C-alpha cells in the first residue's frame, strides 16, 4: 500500500512546540535530537531567517512524519521522490527547496540510523545520501549539500538518553477521527486503510464498535457536491454499516449511548429530554419492533383486563390488595435509594459495551422510562432475552453470575409488571411471524 497517498493527519499529528521534542532534557549528556538542533541552529539559512522558529519546528515534524512513513513501508527506497515531496522539494520558496529539504532528510537519516538498527546499511539510507551528494545537486542548491552533510550524525552512542523519542507508530485511528482536520472525505477515500489499521491494532470487538459508529456519524453528515464523492460516500457508508452490524447486530453501543444520556438526566434529577426519548423510541422500534408508547399501550390493555377481575373480588381481597400495595410503596422507596446509589457509583465501574451488567441497568432505565413498577423479573425477561440474544433461562443465569449478592437482589426487582401475555406479544412482534403459541412452546 502506498502510505504516502494518505492524508498526513491520519498518520501523524504535528507537535506544537520544539520543546515537545527531546531537545532540552537538561542532562549533562545531550540527546540525538539536541545534538542535531545545536548543529541546525548554526546553519546560515537558520541564523539569517526571520521565521527560524517555524522552519525548525517544520523540519522536526516533517522528519518524524517521513520516518513514520518509511517504517510502515516494506520497500521505502521505491518512494524516495515522494518523501522528498513531503519535505517540500516541489515548493517555490528557494529556502525550503535548497535548505529545509536537505535539513529535513538529514534528520530522517539520523532517526533511521540511530533509532532503527535494521536501516543501517539499508537501501533507503543509501538512496537519501546519494541524492544529496550528486554534482548536480551541489550546483543546483547553492549550499544545500552542506546543509545535509553537516547535519547527518554518523557517531552513535550507547548512552541511555541518546534516543528517547522511540514511538514511530502511525497515529491511532480513534485519535485521528476526533481530529477536526480529518474530514469525512478523508475517511471515505481511505476506508480500507482504516479497516486494516483496526484489524491490526484492536483484537477486542468492543474497541472497534465505537470507532465504526463515530465514522458512520461523520460520513453520514457529509453531503458532497461531486458525483464521484457521492458514490464513494455511499460505498463507504455501506462498508461501515456492514461491519458495524456484524460486530454489533443488536445495536448495543447505541443503547449504551442513549442510556448514558438517560443516566445523566436521572442523576441530575431532571426529566429525560424529548430528544433522548426519541432516540430510545427509534432504537426500540428498530430492534424490538415496538416503541415505548406501543409497549405502554399493550401494558395498559393488560391492566384493564386485570381490573375486570378485581371488580369481581370481594372486599376482603381488596383490603389485602391495598395492604400489599402499601408494602410495595415502602419497598419502592427503598429501591429508589438503592438506584440513586447505583447511579452515583456507576461511572466508577469499568463499562465495556453492552455486557451482562448493562442488561440489568437497561432493564432499570427502560422500566423507569415507561413508568412501570417493579414486581417480578420473569415478566420483562422475554423481551430482554430477545434484545440481548440470550434465552430466558440463560439471561437470568448470566446476570446472576456477573453480579454480587446485592446486585442479584436488585435484579429481582428490575423487571416490571408487564404481564407474561404482553411480553409474549412483544416477542411475537419482534419475530414478525410467530404466534403466542409458538412463544409458549419455546418456553
């Protein structure tokens, strides 16, 4: 792959100050970079330049960027001309072409020679040296040959601080995607490189999923005018969406993000915003096939059926029910305290995607959002088992396995009083073609 075609911002992030490089370590023994800088500061094109600080910082940044490109390439000597272009050989400024370019490539040579044993005697080092030592270059550059030869450091040192800035890895994609300089077009044009980087860098799927959602959001918000860009945008969205659905088929990361917003509102004692409710509705509709209003309507219909049965009860039964409700109110008050403690401690827990513990948290938030009271975990279990891809028994086993005794006790009160019939209807709605009898048979 020709890495020189990638935008610089995907590979390397410029450092903002010369002191971001190890040039002033304040040790008795200088670093390689400090030795180079001392020699650079004596070159005429630097001593006579009004913009010397900018030129020096440019040289250091471009040298590290080009060295990173070389370290990524199996045959870097094939791309020498492109590395020279990165250093500025095609610019019209005489100072840049005749002096900054050889100074930059001298530092590249120093990085390769002193930081990478494998490049000593390599074709790329020889090619760089030969380029700046031809008769034609000496005559053309009017002193540029000296800028190269007098800045190349040939004496190596085994001192511990001689080489301290060893990270020449390409820029992390997560960091790059958050950079404003990395545009949606950059993502679209280099989607294969990004996917390849993710495969090599991240073994855990939970690390890839947030990157895919971030990429999709950035590309989706881009509306190019050029027809070719429009086609490439749609192709990139298709690739991202395919991998996203493969790694996160039940849209767990989206649920995680919406739950975070719900948690912030609940923790602050605020009403959940309409935007967050809409997001949750859209996700439930996409994954479950029902939004919150439809779930509540099913529950209210089931409650109305229960009311008809209550009316036929005698006074003793009603009184017992009232006493039961009073006790339930006390239990709910205690649970409310527990939930507040849960919200306070939640941010301290390690959260990784939608795992078993997140299923329980989702149960709490969904029930709160729907205004459902808490009675028996078996009622909402069918829906959540569908949502997280577990069988109903597996759901309870896995949740209990990953929870403490205290959490398990909370779990018993998570699943609201959705009647089994309503839960089965939700499952049928999800599957689209199953009847209640099918669901009952599965249980």
